[in-house]
């Protein structure tokens, strides 16, 4: 049997997991993480206590970007901890090559994962907080795998997974707390662990640099807004539905070009179907995004696993009503929650809400902007972070 024949018969998930163990993959990671420097005392403070933030480093080096909420959030987390008397060092969460030079009194970040740079650099009574921005990574990986297998059964298409990652480790049970961007529903995916106290963090929307023109909102126009992992996010399901519904329109703002296999498999739907408009990545602060979001009454986002999806809060900021999976981390008061993510269920909801009259659409679009302004503003994020920090610091103090 040739190598090509073996590859054809091997489940694509197995191939991907195997690739992650190769020297080629390890070399790629080494090159990638080498570009993420370790940042020492980012605010040049002179406190006695030290904190290690394991998250992203780009905002501290290149400034805040509006491409993702976490750019601004990361800076604000660091500021909030610093105000409580800590010098802040920052390490990139996926960099195993960081060489620490001091011991820490507070460690917070996207941990505990497969990379442990911190265990030998903790002072006595070091406070440890896991900052969780997604559902349980084991659950997330498994749900994407199921979606990919389902697509192969439906269409005979084998695609690479895009959202696979190393899993959370049992050591999370020893942490003082976890900060979770999500809600009680998707926090249940961590049920395999005896989790430390959880503090829920609000994922903020945006104050966009333009006013939404609600008069243009059309119940027959839907927005899909995502980044990487189109099958994970459910775009393949939407393409199959909208291809059969020429009276409706789907506007796609996602990083399609980063997934060549997906793009090739769905080329006809993406680029040759008149009622489906594919734009690729679109900056949400741009005139193009205003033009698109002004028309769309709805965000349609049947993702299989999230924390509290930034795509949802972003689209709501532009006055789009979310029709979303329960895993997106929002309540039924905030979005229209799908009972499940079968094509039949998604299509039923699309049909129902595309028939809504203009008055209903405008009122509900305006209501979503109000929800963002009142419950998912930057101030809401800051309050939830500060409340969480005070909660864990007071709990640790009381137990000593």
C-alpha cells in the first residue's frame, strides 16, 4: 500500500493529531513563539509583589488592536492587578521557551495547559487563577471532531480540524479560582474536574465608530461573523441551507482564505451562489462592516463550542439579533437560542425569523444595542474583572 493510499484511509483527525507530534510541527511552534517576547515589569512599577500574566503579548508591544476584544482586555487585566500592588510580567501563553528569573506572588492566565513555565517560580502562598476563555478544551476539540465527521458523512468531504488544542490538566483543581468568559451553561463542560470557585467575566462588545441605520435592517438578510474554524462555527451548515433559499441572503465575514480545504470544498456556495456574499476578514470598525451590518437583521452563528462568543457581542453592537447555539454563552433574553445545531433546526429558525415584519425587526435590533450598552460594555468587563479580583484576594486573605 502506498503512502497516498494509507492517507486516504486514515481519519483526518488522527492525521492532524499525528502532525502535532512531529518535529515539523514543533519547529513551527518554536518559530511562532520566538516572535512573542517575554515582557518584564510592563508598567515599570516598584512594588514588592510580582504577578505573572500568561496570555497574549502583542498589545503591550504593538498597542491595542480592534481585531479582537482580548487585545484591550489583556491590558486592562494587567492594569487591574497592578493597581492592587503587583509588578506585572507578561508571557505568551503558548511559548514553552520562557526563562523566568523571579518567583511570583500571583499567577494568572490561560493555564493550566500543556506548557508549564511557572511551577518552580511560585512564592509561598502564591495565588493562582486560571483565566478561561472557552468551554473545556477537551469538549471543544471533541465537538469540532464530531462536526467534521458529520460533514464527511453528509457530503463525503474530509477537512482538517482548526480548533484542536491540548486539554486542560487536572492541576486546575489546585488553583485558587478561575475567571470564566461564559455563563453557567457552558461552564458545565468542566464537570470532569473539581473546579475551584468560578467568577464569571463579561465579554464586552464595541462602541463602534458609526451609528447603525436601523431603517436598512432586512429580516431576509443574515450575517455570519467569525474567525478561524468554519466547520466548528457552523458555516458549512449555513451554506447548505442558504444555497437552497435564493429569497434570503447570507453575508460572510470570516477568515475563509486561511482554510484552503474548506474554501475549495465550498467554492460554489461561497463564490458562485448569488444570494451568498463572501467578504473574508472584515475590520468591524470599517465602512465595509457598517455597510454589511446595516442591512442584516440577524447574526446567525451555530457554533459547537465557545466561552462567550465575541462575534455575538460584536454583531449585537451593530444592532444584529443573534440566532445562536446555546454554547455561545448568552441567555435567551439576549439571543434566540437554537434547540440544537441540526440543519433542520437551524433552517426552521431562519424561516421563522426571516418572516418577521419591519417593526418587530427594528425594535429588536435596537434592543440588542441597548443590551450591549448596559450589560456588555467595556465598563461591564472592567467591573466583572475587578469584582473577580477582589473576590479571590479577599477569599485568600480570609483563609490565611
